[in-house]
């Protein structure tokens, strides 16, 4: 009351200090950024400890002659890399990893695209159940899938061989995992089946970005399903194809858990991919009659990491060039 009387007497407004002042936008923005960094800190610390530090140490150890049991290794420079270039076992394992990528990636990308298009349409019923069916192997541990599939493909009372013999497609059980000629393709097939749902989810997410108005306009114009797929769906999905192909190729190169649980690189090293080769060289050399060589295995891992990075960059460059050419052709037609 005294303040109101005083303000009336002096002709001033009531004291502004009693009303809360709005915070400046810049101060609010700094507060948001601060809490963003706070929440990111645990992930950054864990990533530094379990991802970046092992990567750096792998490069350091790759220049050493070290079996991992002594306190320190001996610095030998590029000797591990020079030996790696002449190692036929390494290049054979490298070639098998390339089989996983070259064979598995196109099959997964194309088949999952077709399934995703079918599941994105209104014709197919029970779509959530079908999506779950395809995605179940993805969320199952690779080691569990490998153990189960080794029984499924087994020659002794395996369901696959039992079915083939019941249909009189073969007279004797097929050694899917015990024959060097079929083992690698059996593991590649399981790798495709296990991760098929992940690539399908990528495509389903990409299909959600296609405007429904374009499909409605095509139906009004009387376009067939194949014409809609060719002139609307596929062109609009091309930018996403780049990312999906790179992700799928990367996943196919990481088949360690599946191969180790199904065949452990056998028989006769016929399924020994590069990750299994690195593991056996570094930690399980006793199983193959050799000595652990942590430095040499680190050199193999670093070399393979660089090759993988080069492949990814080449894929990015190739698809970018294709998109640029398509854009130039589109401008030319419009002109």
C-alpha cells in the first residue's frame, strides 16, 4: 500500500523488480547446450574407452612383435605389414570376407526392397506380424543363431536334410557345414537370412518418405504397378540406396560371431573369414598349432579396416556420381 501511494505520488510505475524478468534467448540456448553435453558425456566417455582407445592401441601394437603375454613388445616398424602382404592365409581369408560382401549385399538389398514394397502397400494383410517375423532373427544373438543353424543344417537328423530326403531330392544327407565346397555358401545364406529384416526396415523407413499424393496421381492417370514402381518409387529411393548399400555391406563384413559359432573357420579353413583369422592369430593360435601373435593380428585388423574404409568411400563416390548424372539428365530433359 505504501509503494502504491509512493508511485502515485511520484508518477512512476510500480517497481519492476517484483515481476520476473524473461530470460534472454541466448542464455536459454546456452542452458540447453549445457544439458545436451551433460547427457552426451557418458556415451562419449564409454566410446573413448572401448572404441577409440582400442583403435589407437591396435595401430601402436601393429608395429610390434608381441605375443600379448609379456609386459612389452619389441618395435619392428612395418615388418608385420610386409609379412602380411605375402601371407596366403590372410589373403584367402580376405577373399572369403569379400564373398560375404559381394554375394550377400546385392541379395539382401534387392530382396528386402521387394518385400518392403509389398509390406508398404495396403494389399498385404497382417503386415505387423510379417514384419515381426522377418525381424526376429535380427534381434536374436548371432551366436545363438549359429548354434541353432548348425543343428538345422546338420547331416544327422537335421530338419533340412530330413526334408530333402523325404522329398526324394537327395539319397544321402548333404554335408552343408562339413564339406568345404558347401560350408562357405551355407554360412553366407544364414548370414543373409539373419540380417534380412534389418535391411527391410531400412527400406520401409525410406518408403515412408515417398509422398502418397504421387501414388494417387499415378492411379488417376491409370499407371500400372510396374510403371509406378519404375517411375516413382525407385527414383525417389535412390538417394537412400546409397546409405542402405553401405550399411548392408558393412554388416556383411562383420560375420565373426556367426562363423565362429557355426564352423569356427572350418572345415580346412574354408569358412575362415578375416575376423576369424585375426581372432585365431591373436588369441587362439594354439588351436591351429601356432603361437599367439598379437602384433601381427593387429596389423591384419588395421589393414582390413583401411580396406573397408576405402570400399565405403568408393561406394559413396560412385552413388554420388550416379545421382549427379541423373540430375543432369533431368535438367536436360526439362530444358
